C-alpha cells in the first residue's frame, strides 16, 4: 500500500467513526471501522510513522465530528471566518495528539510482540480515559457512547462507557482478523468476544439494577432564547416572561418545574424581590422549581450555578468549567487578544468538590450543569445517593446539528450507566425526560419553545459501575497490557537466543 493511500485510509476511517454517534446513530459501524483500524495498526513502521498514523486518525475523528465549535468561535466570539477556521483546525489537531499517543503506545507493543486484539482494545480505552482528565478533559466521542442506541447498552451498567468501548474495539479487531484469515481458529476469539458482550449486556439488563422508588410529575422548560440577545439587559424582562408563560400550566400540575442553564441572565441575590416572589409562587403552588442562574461568591467572583426554590432545597455551583466559555486558560496571555478570548461570562470560578445533593419535594437530586454530564466518573460519584438526576445546558453556543445532539446522546449514556432517570433541560435543545434505559420521553423540538412534561421514575441504589467507577477497569486493562508486554518480550528473547 502506498504511503499516500494509507494516510487517506487512516484519515477517512477516523472521520467515519463519527457516523456511529449522533446525529447519524449508525452504532453498528463501530465494529467494521475499528476492525479497519486494527488492520492499519503500526506493525513494522517507524515510531515517527506510527505517531503520524495516529495523529491522522484523530484528525479525521475530531476534525469531522467536533467542528461545531466553529459556530461559537465565529458567531459568538466574533472571529472572522479565516480565524475561526484556523482555531477550529488547531482544536482538532490538538485533540488528535491523544490518538497520536495511542498509536505511539501500540507501536511500542508491536516492537515487543505484544500487540494483540486485547492490547489494541485496552490501549484504546486507556487513552480514552486519559483524554477524560488531562488538560481539563474532553470526554467526547467515546466509542461506547454511540452504542447507547444498541441492544448492548445495558452492559454499561456493569462496565460503563469505557468497558463498552473495550468490548466493541475487541470484537471489531477479532472481526477483522477473522475476515482476513478465514479460519476456525480465527473465528473462535470473535465468537468469544461477542458472547462476552452479550452476557454482560444481559447481566446489565437483569441483574444489579437500581430499585424503583415512586414517580414524580415533571415539566422541563425549553425557552429557545437566541444566544445573541441572552445577555443584553433590554431583553431580561422578555426572557423572564418567556419562562413564566411556558411554566404557567404546570404550577401545581407538576411536582417539579425545571428551567435550563442560566435561564435567568441575572445575578442571584437572596434579598432581591423577584427571587423572593419566585420562591413564594413555587411554594404556594406546592412545586419544586430549579433553574440556572449566576451565583455570586463571597470574594466578589461568581459561579455558574443552579438554584432550587419552592418545595426544593439547595443550590449547586458548577465544578467542571468549559475552557474559553467559562474561563480562559493562560488568561494573562490570551485575554483580550481577540473577542473569542473575552466571551461574556468567561471569568467564572469552579464550585467546591464536596457540595451536597439537592432535594426536590424530599427526593435527593444530583444536579449537573452542561459539560459536567460528559464525565462518566464525575457523574457516577455524585449519583450514588440520588434518586433523580438533573442536567441543564445552553447548547445554543454550538448551533442545532451535531454538537447538541451528541451532548444529549452522552447524557443518555449517563442515565443507562446509573440506571436512573435523567431530566435534561436545554435552552434551545435537546430537552426531554431520559429514562433509565436511555430512551427520551416527550422531547421538545430543537430551537422551539416548549415543555417536556411527564412522569419521571425515581430509583434508589446504584449499579456496579456506579459503585466502582472506571478505575478498576482501567487498572485491569493496564495490568493485562503489561502482562502481554512481559510475555511478548520473553518470546522475543527466547527467539533471539535460539
């Protein structure tokens, strides 16, 4: 194969992985596509070539599937087309360094006769896990997340999205090997991997599930406020009226009314008349009301927060901030260079890590603001004692196509992992009641004002993944990879000695 053709295949294969995620939902394509990448893995190439190969895979994956950041940079950061395009390309190229590291690791394993479908899949997941935390983390486009629409999604209750990624990549690698060799010995590992995936999926469907604890009538309000007017003072009254009018039929009729992230574009003041009136109205109608609002801190800074009022208690300050949207990395160097580095509300501070759960009509609730729901372990840690999960967002920054749809898909995977209902209210979409099986009830059409109303099932307890998180799986995969490395090195030594 010519070098140019190989590079094109790597780039295209990485980009095509995006078809397994929203808004395409072709989850089954993950098997042949990861199989193609197994066949393109670095075997005899130089280390430099292996790194280039991995970077091309990542460039295709992220360049084709997270380019929705262009909208926030151009439309709301006021960067010209050329600069927005350049910054988006740099963003994708930077994320591709993670797949570069993945291929660099695979090359090292290949040189020591330790590259097998198991280690290929293990390294894939280990680098997904590294990407979730390094440099604030970007837990997006995990292979397992796309399978929330598959019959195998219940496996996530036992092994999480990371474990599902491992099983998918393992099966895809064995599929490619079986297709190439066409022997019974090559087919047996494929059958074993498929059987393992099915058994864990059945176990997640039937065993170790959370316990039903009643239902709650909910109303999730989508205001569909355009981002270009949201922070303009002259529109504050109109925005508040929009949420009050949409909520009007559900006071008393619903136990819980939920508004999205920074639904009220004002700072919260406990002694302000409007906030007292809102609290009193919710109490008088026997309703728990939750909404996003900016929360001042004692030191003069402020946080992206969520306030519970009426028949609810508590407030929450967002812990996982979005780079550039809510804080500016290297602020002393970047702030003011271009408008994008000075977006409205881009100087927030994170909330404390030990914040307690909130309560809505006596039901313990775990609240997640926007980007926080994409972190599997973060959600698992906060969801254990909750009977209901809530996430709010303002995806208006990223248009109406892939970005918001992918965000909703990730939220659905969190609901499956924890086996709990997740209520999602977003400013312009996607808004809906996510069941413990990952289905979305009564969704509101994107960019349209509306309300997702219905019964939300409450559930107590936690799943196996909810108890353990990802560390045990990552540790086992790392140990298995090291064992394969030792075995491969021993075989190389034995062969050279002969």
